[in-house]
C-alpha cells in the first residue's frame, strides 16, 4: 500500500488484484446478494482509492481496508432497508369511498351517459367491471392501444364536464 500511496500504478494494480477476491467474498456474504455485493465491492474500491492517503503505513493494512468495506456494506444495507420500507406493495389496495354531493354525482352520471358508446363501453369494462385492457380489447374487437385511447378520451370528456 505504501508504494500505491507513492503513486506506483503497477503496485496499486497488484494490490487491487490481490484484494478483490477476498473483498468480493466478504461483501457477498455480508450483503446476502451477489449483485448488492458487487455494488458494495465497487463502492469499497472507490472508497479505498479516495481515502488511501489516510492509511498509516505503521498499522496493519487489512483491518483498515475491511473497516472501509464494513462501513460501505452497512451503508448499502441501510439504504436497502430504507428503500424496502418506502416500497410497500400491499396485495389488495384499500378502496377509498368518496362522498359526492348530489350535483357532482348527477353530472357524473350525465357525463357517462353522454360518452360515445365505444368510450362508455371501454370505460365500464376496464374501470368498473375489472377487465384488463387486453381482455376488454379482445372482447370489443379492437387493439389495446385503441381501447386505451377510448378510455383516455372518456376521462378527458368527464373531466371537462365535472370542471365546468
């Protein structure tokens, strides 16, 4: 490491070649995932490069290096936990009841009735009856893209009606 600190590129390359297998094994075990282990390995190598000037040649090298790897792994695990906590995916989404005043409800029904038959059918099948776009397109004899366009136009028409 002393030669690498002095700018000897060949020594630095040799040091990295010697370190990577042990670091990779340690980080894969720590991360319990090969891809996360590889990400942590790359971040550890970057940290080693960035902080190589802080290594004291009189002290053992491996404990210093593995302290860096341990900190990087801890940061990765912390970020993974934060991401997992934010990304909760319930299997069934709760239904939200909306209390509509009589005027809005009446206008909504009038708006649905005013849609073209193809827009109304597309909207009802996908949004109320629970058909997938592909299933509804198959049943109506149209393409999924055309069905999505009908639903989009129905939304625009309803939105315009309800905003007026």
